[in-house]
């Protein structure tokens, strides 16, 4: 693994080379931008903004570059979306995207690059959450300043985006315990206090704002996230926590 700043520098330089004058900007969000990056648990979250559409060949070269750098990055790799500037301001929701890559898609990309490129476009609700975090706590790596690219995201679009990620938590929390424990907390923190938090910050907020009954679960999730420990979760407690937080989100 290479240093994250070196990886960002290489990604930026290669993006400029491949996309050229159509590159409007590159923006970092997520844990690395918010100061809670953990190379064992975190990915590198990037939004690339272009002035116009990308050709098929440009997409191929760009994904080849991204996959190469992904292999040099942290365990969870790079998660990246390419969007056109015209969908950022005025903001469109669900948001169209030109291209997407994550480590979870690597096998699909390597198996059939042409099919992957043709399939990897459409709309993505998650982009409302990503754009919100860029506006509030993001970092411009190259190009136009954040405020010149991204409109303010309507609260209802951001809430829909983050709710979509946790709405099935009662069915899924016993399988994705750490992820959903912390994500439910940050959704609740936004709904009740308007806070846009990282997963780690969401867990810390929950320790102060959720009944002490759930404290062992939240503490275990934070230890798991920081790779301090690999806890054995109390699945019954996790299920009760999911039901409690979902009800509170709906009622707040």
C-alpha cells in the first residue's frame, strides 16, 4: 500500500492526463476527508466532475488507471463516481452518473471490461449524501472550488439518500452489524440535530444520545470500525437497537 496522499496525487495527475480539458474537478469526501480514515476499514471516496460526457475509450482508460491505483490503496480500495457538472448545479435527484468504480466491482470489471462500462451508468441515490458531505466537509483535490460546482442539497433529498441505506436495517443488522449500528446512529443524528457525521462520529454521538442499554453494542461497533477488536456481537441487542433507532427516526 502506498501513502494515501501519494495515491491521491497520482489519481489526480492521471485523471488530468486522461480526461484533459473536460475535467472540471476532483473532490474527496468520506472518512479520509473527515479525519477518521482507517486503512483497514475505510475506502477512499472520490467524486470526479466532468464538463461533458466521456467517450467509451476515455472510460476504459480511466477505469484501467483507477483499478491499477486501487490495487495500491487501502484494503477497501477506491470508491469513485464520475458525474457531469450539469447535474451538480442545479442538483438532480436521483443523480445521474457517467461511471462508477469500487473494489467490490473489481471482479466484474476484470471479467468483461466492455460489459462493465456499458452497464456502469444510470442514477444513484447515494450521490445526494456524497454531495452533501463534499459541501460540508469535502476537499477539492483539483479544479473548481466546491461552491462553484455543487449546489446545496435539499434536506429531503439528503434524508432520502441516507434513509435508503438503512431502511432494511431490522432485517440486515445481524449480518452487517458494525456498518448498520454506526449508520443508523448518524441518520438519527441528522434527523434530530441536522448533523452530517462520519460513521465514527455517529457512533460517538450515539453514546451520548441513545439509551445506555445499547451502549455495549455501540462500543463494540466503534472498536470494530477502528480495528481495535473483532467483537462477538449480541445479535438480539443489535436487532432491538435497529428497531429502536428506526422508530425514533420515523417519529422525529
